[in-house]
C-alpha cells in the first residue's frame, strides 16, 4: 500500500502508480495543504485550505496544474502563493465574469448555467420544492410565486441569475413595466418574489453577485385598503347578497363576514374539518402554512350558515358536497373564484375581513382576542405563553358570539318592514330551504330549471315569525327526490 503523505519530488510522483478505480490523494510531507490527485490516467497538483471571512470558514480546493505541465518545484512555489492568499483571507480563485452584452435579445443566456449561476427557472424550482413546500407554505402562497415568475418574468426563465445580479437595471426596468401594466401592488409583490428566490439560490451558488438586484428597486408606495363596511351599510350589503343567484356563493360570502376568515382558507375547507360537537371549523393550512393551522370558534349564526350550505350543497352538487364545504361545479370541486361583479355585490373577500375587524372593535373585543380569532401573529413575550386551544371552548367562542350577534341585531333592527324582510334572510332555517327543494323534485319542478329556494307551508310561517323572507332564485342540478331525501337523513347535523 502506497503512503498517503510523502516528500513530493519529480521522482516520487513518477513512481506513483495510477489508480485502479476512482482517485486517491497523496499529500506532501513538507507543505501542508499541497498534494497530488492520482487518477486512472492523470496526476494533478492541488492545494486545499480554509478561507475565513465574515465569521465563516470555507474549505477551498484549487487545481495548481497537471503533472508534466509543471515540475514539482514550480508546483510547490505556486502552491505556497495560493495558500498564503487563503491564509490572509483572500480567495485566489479566478472571478467568473458575466458578459452582459452577450445576452441574447430575448433575454436568454446562451452559456452553460453552471458557469454563471443557476437560471431563474432552476432557482425557482428549487425554492418551490426545497423551501415553500418543505416548510408547508399554503397553496395560495405557492401560486402567487408561480404567477410572478412564470407569467411576469417568463422571458427570464432560462436566463442566468448572474445576469440580473450584475445588471440590476434590468430588474428596475421590469418593476416599472409591471407597475404600468399590472399595478403597483403586483409590481412590488413580483420583486419580493424575485428577491426571495435570488437569496435562496445564492446559498448554494456562491458565484452569484452578493448584492441582491432587487435592492435597486424604487418600491411603490403601498397603503392598506380601507374598504370595510360600516354597521349602517350592512343591511344594504345583505340585501345585495340575497340577490345573488347561487345560494352556495351567498353562504360563502356570509360566512366570510361572520368569521373574518381569508377567502382561500374557506375555499379549501372540507366537511371533515367541521366539528359541530366542539363547535369549531379547523383550518389546516392557512396563510403561513401548516404550522399556522388553527380552529375557528363557531357562533350560532355561523353554525346556521354551515348547516344551510351543507344541505344546499348536497342538493346542488351532491358529489362535490361529500368532500367540500363550499362545493361548486368546477374541476377542483369547490369554489375557485370568489370575486363578484362589484355592481352587484360591492364588497367581498378581504373587504369582509376588514368589516369583521371593524365591527369587532365596536363591540369592544380586545386586540389580543382579535389577533387570536383572525389568526394574526401575536407580538410580545407574554402573549407567546398563551395556549390558544384552551381559550376556544369558552372565552373565544363568547367573543365570536358577541361579534355575530352585533351583525344580526343590525339586520333585525331595520326600520322598514320590506327592508327588514329582505335583509334578515340569514335567519332562514336550513330545514325550510331543504323542504322546498325536495318538494320541487317530487313535483317535477326541475323541468323549469329555475327554482325558488325558500320556505313554504308551515316552514314558511315559522320563518315569517322570525322575520325571515324567501330566498331568491337559484339554479339546481338534476337529482331524484329519493336521493336528496336520503342525503339529508344520513348524518347531517341538525340545527
């Protein structure tokens, strides 16, 4: 067996046999860090040292030259110079220079990505899989990144990030272009996505310029949208909501208002996430990912809303309703797009989240309770010791009930009788809606396609006693009366 550390001379190196497989290292007994790598057909002078800087240590290995091109004396002299630079904290490796002018007009870099850093496509794929998915980020967050990269920066996908790092003016120009075409908020968001991907890529691609190109961006001013409804506007909004044709979407918007939840969280809510016994709706993957999972305490008005939508869903979308809380005739089986025509419904989505927060303030709910109800991060060391689950069954549910009651009281207090009848449809019991739909199926009412989802007979009299009107028209899919009846006699929670 040949020694691993010998005084390297021309004769000693010449006598070293080539490796039968792989490579082996033979280190110099005189100069630490100087060695020869012996392969199957070649022998190469190399050096290795620890480069220290910014409080970090990095092992650097550099090729000195091929045996035969350099003699041992020349190789050792060069090795001493390289190791001396490393000892002083200077990286002697040649800098990789990116010729920006060689980039093609369509924004693609023709050179190999390995010599100039990863492409945006490769960096985005790694950031998505190794960071976003591994940390359990929500589907909405991943989709936002994908939209920014694959739509707004599609012409950069096969371009090296080093081009952007060396020419930050390209990034500022793109920010200005997106601002003009898509608006200031989208432009800022896309640059934040690029900044995150670049920072993540540089952890493994140290050849990338150290300064993030997004630092050159002049960010657009962003202001929080003040779009909440006031208590005085709530009645008119409920009246407009009642006019929406699809009853599932009506209940979706109403539950957004009652819960203050983010729309994406409710779109992906499943039937299995409801626990009527504990009176909670579990949100397993909200904004921030799985580690931010939480439970929404349910008030009585919220429970009534969920019961209505579950029963209506099993009539309108019987297959999808087995899985999704807010089913729809979509490829995914649930509501995908929650936006409405603002001429028909002025407020939706995060407008209702702001409304919830505003009304909670009028009730006198404390800031800490609001943060917990809306799943906001709670600042401060003391707040970090609060166990949210211990507050759900009593305290937080009482706060939720107070907020819902304040909304419902506004609807009950409408001055005009017709206005009151139009506004308090959320009080309509699920049983009244179901009875009417089943009777329409039994009577062949489905031939008309457009049906009235409201109360009839004794159910209607009971609803009128509560001050609740009939619901507006809605489209109902085909189903048999027997199928509908069996769906609702098998395990659906009663009010």
